[in-house]
C-alpha cells in the first residue's frame, strides 16, 4: 500500500509540475489519500526528493498550497477514529515516528552529499548534519512519554513483559545514538566512513523500534486502553515534551454525559430509587437505567481536609500537611513496604522537576519505574533498607544540560516499633548552595547594614 501511494503521489506531483490543473488530479488524490495525514504525505514527498525522480525540494515548495487544498478537500466528510484525530496520543506518536524517519532520510542524504562534496562545500554540509542530529535527538522525548505514560497503563492491564523488553532496547538505542552523535561532532574527512557506519548501526535499531511501536505496541494499547486512559495520557504528555512534532490541537472526544439531567421529555422515573434516561446519539437513542448503590458509611464519607487533628508533634489538617509537603524545597517520592509507588509531592511544576513524576505512575511497582539496566542497583538499595543493613543511601551528580547539581537520598521509613514501612526518596538541586556569594547573609538586613 505504501509503495502504491508513493507511485500515485509521484505521478500527481509530476503532472502538476508539468502544468496539470489541480482539478484534473483531484479524483486520483481522493482515491489514494483520503484520510491520510498531511505529515505522511510530506514524508512521501521527502522520499521522492531523495530518489532520482526529477522532483526537487523547490518543486514541492511551489506546490505546497495545491497539496494543502487537495488534502483539505480529501478529508471533508470523513469520519475519523479517535486514534486518528489530531491531539490523540496515538496520532501524535505516529506523527513523531514519521518526522523522525524523515530526519533519518535527511541525515543519510547529507552523509552521501558529504562523501561527494568539494572541500569548499564540506563545512556547510557538516553544519547541517549536526543540526539534523540535534533534531533527531528529540526522539528521547518520544521514548520518555512511551516509558512513563504508556508503560504504566499497560502494566495495570497485566502487560508487564513488553514494557520491560522494549525499555531495555530503548536504552541500547540511546547508547547507539550517543556513539553516532559523538562521531558526528568529531567528524573529519578521514572519519566519514566510521561516522556513516556508527549512524547506520543506530538507524537500523531505531527503525526496527519504530516498526515494533507501530505493529505491536500501539496495537496492544488500542486494544486494551479505554478512552479515559487515553485522556489521562494526553493530559500528562506535555510534561515530557514531543519529538519534532508539537501538537497544536487538543483532543476532545465526543462523550455522552450520564450525569447531566435529562430533559422532561426524555426522563422516565421508575419504581424505587432507579432512574431511566434517554440519551440522544447521532444515529439514534439509547436508554440507560441507573440504580444508586449504597455502600458502608465509611465508604461514603469523604476525608475532612480542613479539620485540625493530632499530627506528629503538633496539630495539622490534611490540607495544611499537603501544603507543607508541597512547599518543601525537595522532590519527595514515597514507595510503600510492598514496593508500590504511592506518593509524590508537588513542590515544583512538572516541567521543572529533576525527576519527572505524573499521576499515571502512581500504583506502579518500583521495579517497573526504572530502566532494566538500573534494576540490580534499585533492588540492592531496597533490600539493604528493608533489612536494616542501611538507613539511607546518598548520591549526587552534575547535570550540565540543566545547570543543576543534583543530590538524591533514599531513606528507610520505619514506624515507632522499628518496622519497615517503605522508602522515602528526596531530591534537591544544591547548585544554589555552591553559588552563595558570601560567608554571611541575613535577608532582613538593609544593604547598608551588611
């Protein structure tokens, strides 16, 4: 199907290039491209430009408005599934893969041009190659969303093996990219062959992962996840960012409300406490009967967040305790004694977090929250804390990309009887302490009093 579409697009482009009118190719375009994303058409154009077809980048640019009008006409009246709608996590994921494949094609073309370039053109090509590698490096955001948003939901539905395997391969691909990127940074005429080999080693595994994502991962997700799952993923996706493609539309599926009061004409009361409502849908009506279920009083009573009650060495309300935890200059994570990720605080916006946390990760087993290569260390830390061999572990590292000096502590949480209740992780950027400008400072003093 893909090869047929490319041939059809090539014919349309060449016909338009040679003077055919948009109206004359309209029917052929609708036949082959109704419902196909503009990004996929763009990728096909890129492949045609790279091949010996006679179609140039300038040709495509000149025909841009024609393509847009043809595509607009093609999608009118087409009923699009949720996963194909702009802003849906699956649509965004697929669009990213198309854009990343396009970046691979551009890099391959630049490497080929560099091998044939005259000395006076080589530097400009090298500069373009580095820019494209930087763009391609955004695949990290694509992987982070997959690992931190897709994987937790899969695990809730019992699919724990595919995430573990895929995360391990992701990390291997990351290492291959680092090797290729370093080779590009150090590129000389003598090392061009090694650079091309390093890039192809990465690209082969990377394209294989795209195939696995499209043919296995997304198919499994579309079968297992509910619309509410996708809405939660969509709402948390901004925290991890996007690869090349930034969605500008928010996905808002059509949903029937079962809570809104029905109009008098459609409401029918039944006996007892039951209630029947008629809901109008685009192609008909559906009648829903609802009977409230009474549970124990303890289940119906919500927690009183405002009442002051004994708390540690004093008295706090739940609301005050929550505010205090969220105002600490630390990122706090609590994993309970059953190794379940149970809590994290909101001390900073998610975009500013050192270790990003989102609601989808809550309830996840701690071993599933980390890349497979780190599991031996994670297990060793938790075993030592659980058994009382250690009360805490500390580590620190410099994050040059974010200008932070990160300090991490894993501390055992024990009750008054000394029983292990879980692990508290607290993370802080201590770079500001290194940047203090003096040995003495009181913030209340006036400048002339210091």
